[in-house]
């Protein structure tokens, strides 16, 4: 059963209050972010739950969730490496970084390691062109990537996973 | 050292915090505007400043504000466009990350001028940690009486909310942003009506870029006329440039629009020259959608005059031999870079970001990407180059929003200036996989008739 | 006098007319009719907010208005641009428009499967018409066409996503005519698709109208699927007493068998209002479940519109389109470059084809050469 905690539901109400009366649909993207933080991805059940919270049709949620590239419509690994591959990152060597991550993790782009720890995704420009090559990992950016740095990040994730489990 | 109006305090320790920001003279413009000026007087000051929208289009801000419809009894809104997504551009991020209170200060003044009691910052979803920074700063501003009801006892009420996007370049287009803010797909609206008449929730709305709104602070502090004295011609004030690519010192720089492009690239105050001792091949001076220029046309105009970092000079020669200031995303390519590959990644970007609403953009961007990929990987035909030209021509100007143009221009400019590099790829399908075309003649002096 | 509205004068392709303020260029052009009316693949006058997306109706505004006679720099979507007094519009007289429209047609066909021979829409497909009228021969697209995962929309409606041109009309139908919208546009860019996300049948009353508004064969009638080609069927107007809709339909028949039921359409291919002025949309029951001739009262043969190959002169009431060329071209009429009867070696009057045994051959004519 998908259900937000009391605390989350208060947050939902706070978000809805930002908009004029009857315009609660505006809260849709913030709510999908909340749901994804909670469950890691957006299942149809989660989206239906969000539709219920906002009193809109489920299709209105599906339309939005599938439009924006940040929403995961399938389960992803605990750590998602979202590596930028657009022009400025490309001229700074992002291709090599992507190849290196593939080799280190033994997975292709769009795949998740069998242990469910890592997902590799290529993304388009994240606005860190001056700090290229880069990737997004959770809430933060990891910039000026080198092979050594990638190694460190992978180690760090493995360590964190151990602590969390 | 050029004049700095926005980033002058960026290096002050703890400037992100309210106390430090206030101690350094922050929020003076709010006091001045709310206590001594009428809303229209604020707009007038912005008009006088000659400030042009810093998001890319360069539309005069004061004029945009004066277009806002003010029907009786209908709330109006100011929306800050922080959906910075144009490849090469990361100046707004820098501003929000290090000087959040500067943006908030500008937002309060602009909200006052426009009569917006609920103002929204629409920030790209990936800037998740910046959302926290902004929300924290908003909390501080509110706790200190700069936001909320009856600000400074003037009777003006204002709240600022941060809304995160979720990964869509198109939401930087103002009507797509409004759709997204309403909880919908980021499909640009068909204009008219313009947001100034019917914007978010069908209410009159002004959408301004982060840097534009931050610039309101020095404009109010120093007065519009003083601000207009900085810079040259219609390029008044200062502009943030985010420099990236193959340079020694990538980063965000504030320039006063009087410096030559050459100085910007090679001086130690700015980019510090081309990285690894290489030579300059090409540059996209205003974010990935503006025309790419070979080194020779970048540093000098076709007439042989020095090219400067401002709106007029960068666009000197039109699209035939010039480019645009755009968003200030300055992408430098060294002699080892392949223009075909670079153009391919940009075409892929625009295909990925097309909303899919109108046919020329939905179908055309994907087609261009496929052809560019073929040429890049040695599978192209000579006729593909003319075909690409024809496709971009049929997209440009025929779409609902400027994304079509943004996708067409880089392809057009790459073919216009680097056609021989494309032809080389076609003629050398094996060799192009192992080496790049190199600098070729792209830095040679242009022949200028005496 | 105060309530007398001032009409706006607008000139489209050298033909000047007067229209109500607020009229779009497209509707003004439609009131002239014929070739002057731009093609429209997404605009649908009876669906609010439709239009602006397909870009086939782009026109050139050579003068904005009498007050501001500057031309508009870009071509504009005539379906979403209202006329101004004194506006001058160029449609088929503009090279730019013809070029852009050929481009849009090419874009729309880029990923469209050329499966007309097995498509139920063939013969009444607006994309076919568009390609005949504005497209170019051949294709310059040498890549694999886009495909989609198949979705089942239930027992009434067949979805062929590969044929869809994303006009959004079906979404507006679901929003504006049914209780609850269950399908929409999912994903983005060139992967956008019409779908329900989780497999769901579309069975809301009135949802069947998505079939009538679909300009291509993306949404077709499952109860008619592969049953017959439209040009072999004979359309007749019929009605019944229906509690849900106007009950005025078109039956597509062969002999006494009703193959298909659709709403009645006007010359632009849009569902037209019923005779009593009610909207002409029909309910699912009338469309899908009343396939017995006994269910209906026949009003007579349908006046067939230009959007159908069935208009090949088989039926009475076919209207010949007005010949606009002399008017549009400033008095000049169409000019024949050559008269085939004069230059053809085959068409010599002295050779009587019926006198040749078997298929004719070049040699049969050689002798007759002068």
C-alpha cells in the first residue's frame, strides 16, 4: 500500500497552499518528487495515489511523469550515475568517463548492476559545463571527473551501502 | 579589472547567509524601492537602465514589465526563470548557489514593481541542492521582515516559492515553464495570448531570468541612468558569462561588455587561454543554440574589426559571419575537437528535449541527429550535407516555439563555416574514425579587401 | 447603430472578403473555400484549444493590418491567428508557404508507415490528401521508421500508434465530450505516444468520436476492421431516436449490410451539427452496436465530400470545386504546356485501337507515322 507519512502529508498540504484555490494540480511535479524520494521510482500505484491526493485523473499524472526525464518509471539502483554527454562535456572527455564506468561496473548505459547498487544513465546537459566531465549522484553533482575520481565515488557508494544495510 | 555589480561580493566569506549579506549592504534596494519609489517608478528606472533579458533573447526588461496587463481585481505574478538548461550555460546556477539573497532581493523589488504578491522561482529539477539553498535564504528573508505581509510597513505583501522542474530543457521557454508550473507537460503555448495578458493560471504574468532579476538590485541602488553608462550601445550594464570547453580557467565571469573576445579568451583575468597549449579552433559564444564561429570570425568580424563581448558586436555580420550573445554560455573548442561530432551531440540534445508538439521540431530534430550520426561515424553521403541544410531550413521559423530555431541554427552554422570538415568525413570514412580534421584553415586570417 | 459590428476586411490570395472580428485566418479562408483554404491536420473547429501544432496551415502575412501594414516576419499558423482589418494573407500565392508546407508534409510522412494498402483509413485519410496536394514524390529519409509497443484500447477502438501524427484531437475529444479522460499523450518528443499507460479500454460514452476526428488511421473502428474498403461501401444518411446523442449518422453499406456507422461530416471533414442544431457527435451505442438496417430510418444518399475517394462520380450531389485559379492568379488562367493529343504518337486518330489484335505494340503505330 502506497501511503505518505503524516509528516509528508503535511508537506503536501504546505505545497498545495502555495497556489491559488482550485489550482492544486500545480503541486503535481513537487509531489512526484516527494514520492520518488520515498519509493525510489514511480509505479502506477504511486502515481494513482498522487492523483488521488490532488483530485485529478490518473492519466494527468502519467502524462506529466512520462514527460520529464528525472522521473524513474522503473526501479533503479540504489545509486544512479547520471553522466552528462552533451557538447561541452563531450569536448572535455565525457565519452572516456562513460566508457570507464561501464567497464568498472560491468554494465551498459541504462542498466543496473545485478546487486541492485548501481544504475548507469547518460543524460543531456545538467548545467555544469564549466566543471566537466560531470555526473549527478542523488541530490548532488560530482564534477571534474577523472578515472580516479570515479573509483573513489564507487568506493564511497559501496561503503555507504554497507552502512545503510 | 572590469566593473562588477553582481559578483562583487561573491567571494565574501559566508555571503550566503543573511547576516553577512545584509552587513555587506544587502536589501538596500528593497528599502529604497518600497519606501521611496512607486511601482511604476521602479519600472521606469529599469527602462532607463537599458537592461536586456539575460536568458538569451535579450528583450528589454523594462519594456516587458510595462506590457503587463493590470485588469482590476486579477492577481498578477512574477515568475523567475531558473530553468537554466542551455548547454554551455551555468551562470544562474553560480548566482543562486553563492548569492541566493541577491536573487531574492531582486525578486522582492521586481514583485513590488509588478504587483506580484505570490512570486515563483521555477528552478530546473536537477539543481536539487540549490533549491534547499534558496528555500533557506527565503526563510531568512522572511524572518527578517523582507517577505510576508506588510513589508517594511508599506502595506506590500509578497511571498516567494521555489518550484522544482523535473528534467526538461523546454521549460526554459516561458510558456512551457508556465504550463509546467501549472502541473502539466512542458508544451509551449501558442501565442498570442502572451503571458503578460494570460500567463500562469490565466493571470497576467512576467517571466524573467535569474540574472535579469538580480541586475535589478544594482539598477535600483545606483539608478538606471548610471547603470546605462556601463557598457556600450544597447549592451548596458554587466553580463555574466559562463565559460567552458577547452580553456584553462572555465567558470563564471562578470564582464562589462567592453572587452574584446580575444581578451576574454586569452587574458588571465578570464579564461586564461586554451588548455594544454593547444590552439583555438571554434567557439559557440552564447549557449549551444547560437551559431558556432571558426576562430578567425570569432576574434575579428568579417570586416576585419575587433569583435567584442557584447550583444551588437557578437551578432555583427548576422548569421552569415556573426553569432549571438544568447545566454552567455561560452563554449570553446580547441584544435583537437571535431565540429561534426560536436554538432551531432547538440542535435541529439535538441532531439531529446523537443516536446514533440509540433511536427517540424518533433520529426526534424530526430532526422538531423540520425544524419549527423551517420556522417560522424563515416557512413554519410555527400548529398547528406545539403539534405541537412534543407532540413534545418524547413524547421527554422516554422515551429511553435524557439526550440526549432535553437535546433536548426547550430547545424546551419556548422555547415556554413565547416563544410569542408563535413566533406572530409564523407570522403574519408575510415580515417575519420581514427583522427580529427584538426585546425585546418579555421584560424587563418580572413581576407579583407583594403 | 451601436450594436452593429464592424466587419474586418481581409485579403487572402488576392480575394478580399469581410469577416467578423475574432475570425481566424483559416476560417476566413474556408469561407472563400477551395484551394484558398489551407490544409489543417490538427485544427478542428469544434474542439476547443485544438490547432497550432501540425503547422500545415502556415500562411504568410504580407501586411498585418491597415493600421500596421508591416508584414509578419515568420509564417503564422492560420488556425490560431485572428484576422485584423486590412490584413493581407498569402497562401497558395506564396512560394514560402508552398515550400514550408512541402517541408511539413515531408516531416509528417517521415515516420508514417506507408501501409495505406492495409489501412482502414485509406480513401478518407487527410494525410493522403495532404501528400497528394502538397507533398513531393519519393523520400529522403533513409533510416528505420519509428515503432511503438502495441496497446490494446478495448473492443471498440483500434490504435495504430505508428500512424499517429500527434494532432491531439482525440485528447480534446476525451476532455470535452466524455466524463473522464483515460488516454493522453505520454512520453516526449519523437517518442510521444497516445496511450493509457496502464492497459485500459476506452469505453466512455462518446469516446468513439475519437475515430471520426482522427485525421489518419491511428484510431479506427475495431468493429469495421478489415471488413471492407471505404470506397466499396455506399454512404447513406440515416437517423434513429437516441436518448444520448443526436442520432443522426452516416451508414456505410454494401447491399443491405451496415458495415460501419460514423457521424456526418462537412466539406472540411469535420463532424457537422445535427439538423436541429445540436452537436453532431454520436454515442458509442449508435456507432458500434446498431449495425442492423432495422435500427435506422434512411434519409437518403450522402452528399460525398472531397475527402473521400468515393466521390469519384458514383453518386448524385457531388459538388465540383470552384475554379479559383483565374481569380487568385490575377486573371490569368491555367495554361497547358502541351496538348497531349497533338504530340502523342499513340493517340493518332487514324489508328483504330479496336482493330488491333491483342495488346497494342509500338509497331502497330509505326506504320501510321507521317
